[in-house]
């Protein structure tokens, strides 16, 4: 038992001497004392693993509104801000208005008794949004009768089939055979509008 202990101490001393010899062989030749001590400290310090750079993540492509849409079908620019069907607001009753009218043509005078031709023919020509303003619809009214007529038109601004605002348009003094047009201002452009159905309230057929 004593012999084994002596051998173990001898191995330890041999190992320690080997380390000291290895250090002396690398650092003893440095003349500057500070540099030599730094060399010894560096040799005695435990080695640190080299830092491993984190794996680079794949760069995700930027979202492009022109290519984002339902079922890979791009969404039109006017529909990109929000889902128009999710709009929920009370109906705005704008009331009666009397817009400026302009003559845009003439029509045959054919509305006689038993002719089947209505005295007034209505057309809804265009819907547009005025930036920072209101939705505007252009309507045209033709007087097919031989008499001076006062027309009354009802329009409803719709969003995905739901009413947003209604308005009553007064167009008095349309001469026989004249076709006139007027621009009608509806709700603000902050509300979404896609269609404006209109109908003749008076005169009746």
C-alpha cells in the first residue's frame, strides 16, 4: 500500500514538472519580465472555445400589396385599406338637395298617352371619390314628354349591399326633349361606397 502511494506522488511530480518545463520552453526566452509573466498567465489560463456565429435566418420577402389577396388574386387599390363588408355605421339621411344642372343632349319626344314611353328616363353615369371630400355620383334625366317637368330622384349610396346614405334630388324645370345631368354629393369618402342605385320618385309614368 505504501509503495502505491509513493508511485502516485512520483507520477504527480513528474506531470507537474512536465507542465513547468513546457511553459519554460515557450516563455523563458522572453526578455521583458512583464511580457514573460503575461506569457505564463496565458499558458496557465484554461482555453476558451472559439465563439460560434449564430446561423443566419432566411430573409422573409417583403409584403407587396399588389400581390396579396384572397386565393392569390390581387386586391384592387380601392379595396386594400379594409374589408368593406365589415363597415358598420348608421345610415346618413342627407335630405333633399337641388344641384346645378347642365344640358348634355336631347331626346325624341315620344311619351304620349298609351305610347308606353316613360315621361322621364334616368341614368346613373359615374361614381367617384373626391380626395378629402365626398363621394359624387353623376345622374342624367331625360324629359321624353312634350311638357315642362319637375323631376324628383331618390338615390341610396350602398356599401356591399348595405345602405350608407340616402338623398333626394330635386331637378325642376326640365324642358321637353332635354337631357340634363347633375353631380350629386353623398357621404364623406371616409365611408366605403361601391354602388348608387337611383329611382324616379316623380313624375310617375
